[in-house]
């Protein structure tokens, strides 16, 4: 089984910092409660209050797919384009010998 890490960098659009923060904070308990979610954390740049990083770790791709079918993720997709610029990465571990 290969764990999957999803990292998203979000820069709030002007005037939407509080709304973005509210959306992310509201998602945290829902995402953390999903089966297959090992971690789901929100980070904020200490020097830029408009910049957030979501850092999630899932047991496998099936858990990521299940997350993307939830109502809260679909709501996030509808709202995020108005609130922030977004870059998302889906990562798998690299074996280092």
C-alpha cells in the first residue's frame, strides 16, 4: 500500500482572507473524520496572512477518490476559485535506498 500526500497552496484573493480561513477551518474536522485520512492539516505563512497550505496524507488513492466525492469537498470546489489562487500537488513517496 502506498500512502498519498495531497498538498495545496492557496493565496487568498483580495478581500477574501477571512472567508478562505473559515472555509478551510470548517473542512478540517470533516476531512479528518474520513476513513483513509491519516492527517489533514492547515498551515498559514507567519509573514503572509493570505497564504495557506493544506497538507493531507491518505492511506491510498482510493481514500483520495472517496474524499473527492464528499459533499464538503464538492462545496470547496465550487467556492475556492472565487476565494483563492490554488496550486495542488498529489504526491507519492520516493524510495530512498
